[in-house]
């Protein structure tokens, strides 16, 4: 398991992290997002989607629709919000496995609610609020492919 911590002092730094993730993550990556309300889960997805070529303003929280699909970029970006799901069965009814094992980048907000349904090999991102505009991101790769991707992301951010 490989991980690193990145402190974003503002939204510009979060955008840098999103761009680095977009560059480092291979197609088919599932990213489990963990953090309290307002931590910046959707903001990170916006940053990755922008780096993938999705127009600014298109990415919104999928709280009420559960899944947002953005297919106009370099690769598809799928954005789940599972907070309102009662159980894993509801997730299966949404056809999540098709997304989880497809070619897009899949981001799952409130992933801890469905941890047992997520692929064991994935990227986990823990977001902590550390100041009014500051966030601390702990990014962990689970499995060889994702450990290498997380390391590439770390190296890219350090080189900037």
C-alpha cells in the first residue's frame, strides 16, 4: 500500500492535485472519496474532470441523482454520491459494477457506506478540512497498479 499526503492551501492547489491525478490514473480506476460534508470531494472531482477536458461548470454534486456521467472529455468520468443509498443492494441496482470495471474514471463520494462493494484494488482519498480554505488529502493506492499511479501523482506534484 502506497500513500502520500498533499496539503492544498487553496482551490488552485486542489486543481493541481486533480490534474496530477488525471495524468497518473489509468483508465478503469475507482477512486473512493472519504471526508465530511464540505470537505471538498466534489471540488476534487471537478478538478480531475476539468483536466480530462470536461467544461467548467458541468460537474455538480450527484447527491439527488446518485450518478453523474461526463463523457465529453478524454475519458469518461463517472461521479457517484452514495450517501442516500440504504444498502449495497441499491448500488447493485444502479449497475455500479459495470462502471467499476469499465474504462472510465469512477469517483465515489461517501465510499465508506459501500466499502464492501468497492473493488479491492482502487485509490482511496481521505480529505480533511485543516483551515478555512485549506484541505489535507491523503491518497492511497490499493494494489500494484494503483500504488504505482499514486507514486506517479506524488512525483508529479513534487516536481511542480
